[in-house]
C-alpha cells in the first residue's frame, strides 16, 4: 500500500476515532479511512443500480400504457366485427331493405 498524508477537520478525526472504538469496527484510523472509501464506492454502485432500476420501471410503465391502448383498440375492433356479423346475420329481407335504404353495412 502507498502512504498518504491527509489533513482532516477535527470532527472528521473524531468520527474516525468513533469508528475505531466501535466493537468489530476498524482497528486503526487508516483502516477506518479505507473502510469509508470502500463504503463510498458501494454507495455509488447502489445509486447506479437504483437509477437503472428506476429507468426500467419507467420503461415498463410506458409499455403498460401502450399495451392498454392496444387492448382498447382490439376491443373496439372486436365490437365492430360483432356488430357487422350481427348485421349480416339478419334475415334476407331485412338485409335487402337496409341495402336499398342506403345502409350498406359500412360502419364508417
């Protein structure tokens, strides 16, 4: 390991001493600094993972809205087909009357 000299504010030194005094914590101030650096890297990694997860959630929400729109269109199309089939299933004279009345069965 390389040696490094660092100047710290009093409250940082006190915090390092608190970490060293903790049961199961770092055994020296140097080890406490290494521990804090490792924790900072871990936090950065977790923040990145969170950003990725949030982006995925937003993508899934967008897909859900798109799927709901498609489902609505499919339902509307199914209703149109059912209506058209019901019109075509009418007795011959009813269809004949509708034809000459101008209702060709086009729903548009």
